[in-house]
């Protein structure tokens, strides 16, 4: 998938207007959203930090008729309460008011039970009613024999019927399924026309 960096922005007024459908990437601050962008692009278009919580802005990437939005990660404990409050407000404003937002991908670490914030954001995204894909990230760090049991536990904890894909940015496990999800959103939006 060809992806190019468009811009970073925090303020609503600075978000780009492209006329293309957007898919937002939600996840904890160490979930691997930037690595996902680079894996899809098969190039280093997103900066990756070893320190969680470095993504503080919305980062927009365009390619193949769609825009991926790498959102600031939630649940970074080293942020002040005020920083966390402001960041949550930006995420909510984006998810509630962005007309171009046509779908979401939530990245959850397969190695751990979903956190309270994972559950809250998943419920929030389900209520939006747009296509939602649940990626079980870092799957290469868990033996394949335990994938299904981990999937069951995560799905039960989230209480979801969203489609699930095992994902690894290192091995590209799940890349084709993710690209198919994005392509379906692009085609669906093309049939509906421009955003209102």
C-alpha cells in the first residue's frame, strides 16, 4: 500500500481536508500504531519511538484513495492528569465530529487482557456504527497454539462482535486482511459520494 505523510495536527481547524475517507487507528500508547503504518507502507513513513506516549498529535497519511489517521495513544500513565484530559478530549472530538471518518481500527496487544480504556474506547467505537476492525497486535510474540484462546479472552472481555485479525508488524501477519478492510471502506465511500 502506498502511503505518504500529509501532516501532523492537534487543533480541529488544522486537520486536512482531502475529500478522501479516513480510517482512524486507536490503541494504547505502546500498541504499535506507527509500526502498523510503516508495515502497510513497507517504508518508514511514520516515526517510531522506543518510549511510549510520544505521539501527541493526530498524524495523517494518505494513499490509495484513503487516509489513515494515527491518533495519540490512550492510557499513557506518565502524562499528567491535565494532559490526559486534553488528549481524551481531542480523541473524542475527532471521533464525534470528523465527517471524513468512515471506519476505525483498534489495536490491542494479544499478550494482555484489554484494559479498562481499551474497553471504553471499543464501546465508543461500536456505538458510532462505522466499520470497526479489531487487530490483535504483536501476535508474533505469542505461540500460534495459544492464538485462539487469547482471541476468545479478548473478545469476551470487550464483549464485541467486531471482526478480529491477528496482526504482526514484524511478520506482516494480517496485512492482507487489513488492506481488504481498508479497500472495502474506500469502495463503500466511493459509492456514497462526498462527505456531508
